[in-house]
C-alpha cells in the first residue's frame, strides 16, 4: 500500500493547530504535510520494516544516551520544518542546545525546527523518488546529515548541506562524522 496524498487546499487550509489536532485525534494513522499543504497519509509498515526501523532507533538512542549532546526521536516525532512542511523521519537527532532553546510547549508539540540528523528507511510502500525528495527537503531546511537506506538495493544515500549526494554500495556501517561524533550505525542488523 502506497502513501495517499490529499489536497485539501481547495476546501480548507489547515492551520498548524488544526493539523496537530487532526494527528492527535487519529493516533493510529501517521500523517505528514507538504510545504504546499497537501496531507500525506502514511500506511503502517510491515513487520520486517518495523523491526529494522526499531533497530535503527535502538542504535541511535543508545548512542544519544551515552553521548548526551542531543536528543533522539523515533518515527512518531513530528517536525515543523522552516519551509512549512510537517515531517516525521524514521529516526532523527537534535543538538541539545537547540532542544533546550525550545519552550516547554514547543517541546510537547511538533518541534518547530529541522533535525540536525535524519534517517529514512525505504519501505516497500515508499517510492525512491519521493524518499529522495524528502531527503533533499530535510537538507535544504537545515539537516546537517541524512541517510536514506534502501534495503532492497543495499544502498545508502548520504545527504549533507552544500555537497552532492554520496551513494554507498552495501556498506557494513555508517559514521556519524562530525555531526554525531562517535556514532557508528551497524548495518548488518538492518540489511
């Protein structure tokens, strides 16, 4: 099942508050919203993809807990990007200073910022083109490092500000470089 995109703009333009309330009232559904206001209804993933996504988050959370310089988020965390889009990466991380600069209310809602680091794990219901567009959107909105992991082709696309996309074939691990010093994602548990 592919994601469904609904253009509500001819009928209603959802405010940020209305979109947040829509998400809260439909917790069994996963929504995103494009910068132009289109509502994207994301299907649930299958068991295999869910397991691999959990393993991604497990490694990121373990590192973030030990490192202490930032906060990790799973796919249920929403971010209001500077371009107006509302996105929920499969895994993400925000520097502690940026997290602490948010008010208590901002921390309890969709975070009004782009994560410093994002991971998207391509699931069978995703199209590569749409996932690549999302990764460029993260990068263009301030994500310093992003990984698009394609299990089917065993490729990882690396997105960084001001750089061309780097494609790795069947890597065993990925380095968090200077964005996440010391973080190494073991891909053996993901492939």
